[in-house]
C-alpha cells in the first residue's frame, strides 16, 4: 500500500499548471472580461442608486401587478422593500439584485441555446450531462479559487462562479421542454411547410415555454443562493454584511442581513414564478 | 387526371434501409425482417393513383401501413424506394427526390394535412391556429387573420375565434383542424384518421360536413380510416391495406361485393351495407322468378303476380286475382308519400336503404326496371342476405336457399 501513497498522482498540480498557463497566456482576455463585466454591473447599480428608493419600489410593485394581478402580492412586495430600506440595506439589496439579474441574464442567454442544441442532438446531451452534474455538485468554494486567480478580486469572480453554478438549470429545463414537445405538433409544423427556424420559433419554443420559464425561475433562485459565497471574493451586496457579521460574531447584523436576503428571495420567487398562469390561485 | 400517382413505393423506417429492402426483395415478411435485424417496413410496393377531386380512403387495421403511406405523400415519412408524384399545376413533382425548397413549396401551397389528435397549438387562439399555415406561407398578420376568419365561418366557429383550443370540444377542435387545412387553399388534403378520436354522433356529423364541403370545394382527399363504414360513406375509392401492402383498391361497392380475401371479408361482414349496396347487386333476376302460366310470381302466399309483355315491360299486377296499382318511383321522390299497397318500380341504381324504405311503406317487393323492362326484383330474402353480410356469397346462398 505504501507504493500507492508514495506515488501520488499530481492531479492538483496539473490543474494548477493549467490555470497558470491560462493566466500567463490569456491574461488579457480574462482581464477584458473582468473589466467590462465589472463596469456593466457597477453602472447598472449606479443607475438604480441614482433614483430615490420609491422609484424601484414602484417598479417592483408594478411588475408584480402586471404579471400576477394580485393586490396581496403587491402589498407584500412594497412592505418587504420598505423593511429592507428601514434596516439600512437598500444599497446592498440593489447590488445583490443587479448581481442576480446579470448572472441570470448571462445564464439564460447561454443556457437556452445550449439546451436547444442538446435537445436536437441527443448524443451531445449524453456527453453534457455528467459535466452539468459536476458543475452543480462540486463545492462552489472550489471553483471560486481559479476564478479568483483568473479574474482578480471583486464582483466578477463571484458572478462567474454564480453562472457556473446556476446555468445548469436553464440548460436542463430547456432541453427537457424542447424534447417533450408532442411529435404531432412538430409534424403539424412540418406538414404546413415550416422551415427549421420557423419550426423552432413558432412551434418548439412556444411549446417548451412553460419549462423554459421554470428553468429561468430556478436560475434566479440558484443565483441568489450564491450571494454570500460571492461576497467572500469581494462581490458587493447583502452577502458582505453576513460575512462581516460572521467574522465579528455580530448576531444582530447577521440576523438583519440574513432577513434581507430571505425577503429578496421571496420577492423574486413570487414575482417570477409562473407569470400569467391562472392555476396558481 | 391524377393528382397523386404512386408507383412501387416502399417506406422503411430507420438506418438500415438498404439491407431491409434487400430482405424485402427476398420475400421476407415484416416480422422476419425485424428478427433478422432489419428495420420496420411501413409500406411495401404500393401503387395507387388518386384522381383530382376524388376522396380516396386508405383502410386497414392499425399497423397496416395506411398512415405510413399517407405521411409519405407530404414527405413526413421517408420514401425509401419507388416513385411518389404529386401534381403541382401542370407538372408532377416527385416527393422522394425533390429538394427542400420544392418540398416546402408543396407543403405550403399544394398539400395540407388534418391530424387524428387535431395537433392544434395550445398557446395560439383558435383564429391564430387556423392562420398557422398561412403564417408559414409568409402571409402578413392582418391578411392571414382575415382569411382565417373566413374559413372559421365556413366551419361555423367564427364566434370562438379568440378562444384557446382546450376550451373547445373535440368535434370543434377538429373543425379548427379542418379550417386550418382549408385555409391553405391547397388542392390536396391528407386526413389521418381525422374523426377517430371523436364520439360516434359527432363523427357522423363531421363526415356529413366533410362530404358537403367537398361538394363545394372539390379537393383531392387522401383519407385514412380504420372504419369501413366511414370509408364506404365518404370514399370515391377505397384502398385496403394489410401488413404494409395494398391488397384491394376499388369503388366502395366493389369492395363490399367482391372482397379479395378473408381479411377484407371480415371488414365487410361488419359493415352496414345500407348505404353502399345498389339494387342491381342485390336483386333476384327475372329469370330466377317462379312462373305461373304467363305470369311471374312475386309472393306465392298471397298469390301476388305480375305479367309482362314480350319486351319485358310490366303491364299489370294482381293479388288473389284483384288488380294491384303500379307506381314509378324516381330518385328524389318522397317515399313516405307513396300510396300504400302498390307495386313500386324503380331503377336498379336504387340504394338498399331506399329499397327497404319502399318495401316497408308499400308492403310489396320492389320491381327494378331498366330501359322500361323488368330485370329483377328486390324481396325480403334479398334484403336479409345483404343485412346478414352474405351478399358476397350470393351464388352459394341463392343455391342453398333455392
């Protein structure tokens, strides 16, 4: 047995060498991504901050009303946001919201096309499935390290880690939705002369829309669950006070910041879950 | 002029087409080919012509290949071998070998389809479902909605235009499916068991509506059905399929009267012959009638007789020596207003249903005249034969009974 322990396979060193190689050879590329993403996120946060707090509040309330037509939800959204404002986490809430928004947008923009492709090429999906499983099961702290090395401290490594963690949801559910489109609808599309692109946009995507929407909602919640971890590498937002409270064993700050995260989670979940569906009540 | 012309068509599903065709040529059956590691054979060596304006019904049990053949016509199924020509104006297009653009042209302009389970898009309103094909043609929103509305009116659903498919009953959903197909203004309609998912009353109603629409629109329709009654009711011609082959193709009456084998016979035995059979194929010939002196005996029990002149024209009739009135019946005359207790003379093309109605009304056999001379009669025995499904073995039955 000694032989086995003495001849350690240098898996870790290989990975390190690979990351080193990336940093050395593609530093410019990663820096460019880092700078531009950071600029986008910070500018969006600034735009929101420029408004007095009641403007985003009214926007959130209006969105809740537009999607669900339930006055109770609107009241809840306004009260929750008022509480966050009162606790003094308004800016952190905005930063978190923008981080979640950016991560979700990027995940959906990349994930939905990948999901469509996977549904059309079953072999590709067999190959992708273990990778997706791995992305969701590897402890997030582990890929925080290389992203930190590649993108530097700040909001971007947090964002990238969030995307790696959350993108599996839109991919899986888009794949599921597209491959479950009834054969007869596809045949009807073809029989009436749909081109492949019309078949995708006029038959497959509308038919898969409920599943894709579920994927997006899941993606939002997964992104939100990453805010505390993202704060570890320097991302702003509600995660920061939590980390700070942990380091200083500050129970009151920890409770308030944690409550704010829960409120944001409930608001996002209630607003984006099954928009327009009639069965929810 | 044929709208669809199919020659020696084979449809094989899967990736081992060549090998499967070879096995097919060696005379192997479908099951043997699958056992030998080949593919599923959908259609084997089918040849059929569908004339313009005709309703051709493909009939058979499930798995007989009728849907596979239908789906080959618009290229939904692969054409492994043979020729499948569809009319496009003055020319014929080979669906098996044409390019994508031509195939799409055929699908958007020439051939439209109606599905068994309607295949309506659940996220579109009824109106937009009808306009779906027009959208694929590239028509603008206003124009296609206007046209779709027109077709919805045609099937009587214009008041439902802004509802969704699931809010409609099955029969209404299939009317939407019909309207969607009609909206394309294509000459050829493929209908894949369109009424099978509906309950019997609605089914029969939609069959009537289809027949009525067809009289106005005069499309070429290829219709798949597993129900011979339906096939007999709407088909101009019927092609019967059994394990991937067309085994009999002919007019409805030919199928009922001369089934080629036991499989077809079984179908025929379970159909209602009332609407299909004509007097000519049911009647007892004049020559077979019993003679009493110079009179022909229609009913020995009450001594009903007729006498004819040398040309075979019926000149008088009597019962127990008393004269009976004669009446000429023509297609379209109201049977319930015929005088009772008269002998009715009709054309040999009278349908069995009408003949039975006349028999029921007058209480006497029906005399069949052609060119003013008596060629046969329809009596109770003939009707019972037909109703019992024995008409395709008339000779045996006649001999046994006589």
